[in-house]
């Protein structure tokens, strides 16, 4: 098996119940910017796209890229 490299974009929100909810986007486009992530987060909040047990998403807290590289030992 070859080396693998996975990337996700994590969008972190605060709910009405003051809990964190993270929406994970697999394989985001290369070069995604904070401004683009914030625009998507604002749309998610405005359109109430996701339901959470602790209430609606009300605040965009942060966005981050997570990259994981896996190298198989041979």
C-alpha cells in the first residue's frame, strides 16, 4: 500500500445551548481561505442547515484544516 494523505476542513460552531458542534468537510479544495470558510459558515447558520441536540447553530467559532499523513511500514 502506498502512502496516503488525507485533508479535512473542520468548521466549528456554537449552538443555542452553548455547545460546540464541528462539521467536517472531506477533501476540501486546495487553497481554501478563511474568508471562504467564514462565508460558508455564515450561510449554514442563516439557512439553519444542520440540527444539533443542543439547539440551532448560532455562532461560527473557528475553521481549521486538518491534514493526516499515513505511511505504511514495510
